[in-house]
């Protein structure tokens, strides 16, 4: 008997809560999915390279649920082992074989460290921006040696 009373109480609380989600006409509410930031991933990314040589090309995949923005869609940044930013470039969707508003893009790139730069672990960060200016990034760590 006590279990039945608890079940009835829980059911009526749930029903009252669901009714409260509706509007004044009792038509119920709608569930709005949470917004998602862009996601960046690397395919067959390198882990090391020699100074003065480029890595083999690798693929960057970008998922953009909010649609690729029309300008400054992709940002590429390179940081040396001491953390100093060496490179910072922006690309429009067309420059990375994508269209404004697209929800998925992929492009190939490589990584290069010029002679005279230090050896050690470098960072290569790719950031994607959507039409609502949300961003998502991925950082690749590459060991640079002589």
C-alpha cells in the first residue's frame, strides 16, 4: 500500500511538472536542443618533424553544427616550445574548400618549422568559428628535432 501511494505521488508530481512546461493554453512546451560548438579533429596527424622539413600532409576535419561563418572561419596558430606564438592566420571557408553555412568541412595541411627555430615540442592549434561566433579547437603537439 505504501509503495502504491509513493508511485501515485511521484506520478502526480511528474505530471504537474510537465504541465508547468506548457504555455497558458496548455499546449505543452518544446524541447530546445543545446547548442554545440564546432569540433576539430586531425586525421593521420604527424607526431614529429625535422627542422627545415615539412610533415606529410594530414587532414583536418571540422564539424560546425551552427554553420561555418562567412569570414575568418578557420584560425591556424603555431607556438614554439617556449609558448610564444609564431604564426596566426585566418582563412575564409572557400580557402579551405568549404562553403559559408556548411556544417562539415575537411582540408589538408602540413606543419613546417624553419631553420634557426628551436627544437622541442611545438603546438599547432586549429580553431573553427560558426555563424554565432562559437568556437572549437584542437591542438596538435609535434616534436621538432634536428
